[in-house]
């Protein structure tokens, strides 16, 4: 009876971790239970962020005076620029107070709301069909890449090489976007930027999920959640920009 009880216990742990030896990846030294607890915490925070984004973006889309104000006057345009800048300003204190409760969650909430407002503005000036298609595509891509990365980590695949490649690709996207502000090329440039952005941020989802599994320390749950959140939001905006350029 004791042997059966132990076998049932170990079998339950194996099902939870998804590996035959109770490990997320081969030669895992740390306790899998601690790593899984960390992963659940990060995805819980990420889920709350995404739900907040949906709520705020929906409010911006359906309360039409909000987007109309942002494009109808210089004051509104100034508010829109502030919405775009605030997340970048919040990144430094968010990183500085990442381990100091409750400031880390207060700053995280402000950061999420600011990003959500910019997402809502982007959705407000896009067709509803395109927004829905972008949401569905983003959801499918995120779930697929997440499951693939967990499977690949179990098979001892190493994605650390993606770091420099993704950084260079991100710089190209940023410079390309700045060039389009001064020398717009129309729908073709939007399609190119959207397609490249979707590829780059898909790579970031794999890279940051890999770091979540193997590299982030237990006290970096805010950093891990923000990284994945930005990957998902940027992937959605890239797909939205590509679809909206048709």
C-alpha cells in the first residue's frame, strides 16, 4: 500500500511537470515544484494584465468621445503622445522597484493601463473585423509558441542564441518605423513592418518563455511578466498593422 501511494504521488508530480523524471528540462538541478510555482505566478500576473488590457481597450473603442478627442485637437494629440511615452518612463522605476511590494504591483498596474490605452487607440481606428482577426491570430500564435517552447525545453533545445539576433532585428524595426514617420511609403511599408514585426515578436515569445523556464530567478516574476506581456502586445499590434494595411 505504501509503495502504491508513493507511485501515485510521483505519477501526479510527473503529470504536473510534464516529464517522466519530474523535470522541466534534462539535467535540471533546481526543485521542479519551485520552478512551476514561479511559472504559475508569472502567468497569473500576465493573465490579469491581458484582461485589464481587454477592458481598457474596449472602453476606449466603444466610448467614441475618447478616440475622437485624441484626434480632434492639439490637446488630444498631446494626451496621445503622453500615453505613448508614459510606458517608457515607467520602465525604469518598474525595474528598480521590481522586488519591493506593493510598489512593484502599483507601477505594474500603471504600466499596464498606459499600454492598454495605446492599444485601445490603435483598435479604435481599425475595423472591428480586423481587430477580431488579429486577436484570434495572436491567441493561436502565443499558445502554439508557448507549448512548443515547453516541449523544446524538455528536448534540451537551447534558444539562448536568439538574444543577439532578436535585439538586432528589434533595432531594425525601430529605425524602419522612424523612417516611415518622415518618409511614408504607404500600405506596402505597413505590410512589410507588420510582417517583420510579427516574426520578430514571435521569436521574442520563444526567447522569453525559454528564459521563464530556465533563466529567470524566482524574484524576477514582474520582469518575466512584463517581458511576455510586451511580446504579446507587440505581436498583436504588428498583426493588426499588417491586416489593416490590406
